[in-house]
């Protein structure tokens, strides 16, 4: 069984170095090019279905990819469980300016701590607790029937899934950077064990 995870291409807020979270911003031209390149990298793979979030930057990335690999007819399931982590009061703020206002150490804790929530927002633990149960109840069972699945989502929702799939601890997961538009591919056996993982 094949599972491919892809973070959406560069968004306008990525370009402007802003906290995005659940603010619904589109891709940049570079983001669309990253999505196209991601499609080229997985052109030899066949998918039975695809999952994405409710946010336009992930949906647009998925559509570009499916068009590039000529698989636009497969079922697409959109669910809020795959949305980006909600950054609360930080959403829309410039990251550098926020660090000046609150201090680098505080902002680093808000961004990278597993358990600490930014003001009014979600921690990575909160994101894990909605993303992974959805994966286990909706995506994993379909993988175990032999379906190949493509998931296009966000840095933190994918970080939570990778934490589960690769048995990464809460300290080590914070060091993991997930590039935009870079397919991460898993082969999964019937025991739900990851037998191979690689960037394509």
C-alpha cells in the first residue's frame, strides 16, 4: 500500500513570512510551480483516492498535482481534520515583527513546543489529537484494503501524521522541517508498519 504526503506549495503568507494557520490564503506563482513539480515527481504512481484540508492552498496544490499526473477523476475527500494548526492571535502577523514584540524565546516556544499553545490557538499536540484519529479512522483502513492514497495538507497536520507513522517523539518532531511541494512517500504493510519512507 502506498501513501504519499505533500505539503502545499508556497502561499502568499509564506512569502510574506506571516503566521498563516487557518487563514485561507492562495498559492503564489512559485507555489503553483512547486505543485507542478510535485506532480512530475509522482507521475509514475497511481492513486485510488486523495485527501486534503478545507483550505484553498492545499486544495489548489492537489488540483495542480492531479492534473499533472492525469488522475483528476479519483475521489477527493476534504476534511477540517487535515487543516493547518490554528495559530490563534498570531494568525496574520509577521513572524519577525512578532519576535521583536514578544521576544525570540517566547515565539519559538509558541511555534515549536509540542504542548504549549500560542494565545487563542492550538498546540502541535492539539493538532495531533485531531489529525491522527482522523487518519486512523478514515485513511488507514482504506490503505489496508490495498488502496494507494495521496494526502495534500499542511506543515503541522503533516508533522502530526509523520510523528505517528514514523514513531517520532515529541522532542524530535519539533526539529522536522517539511518543505513545500516535496512528496514524502510511504510503503505500508498489512500490519500497519511503514516498510519504507523516502522523499521523491
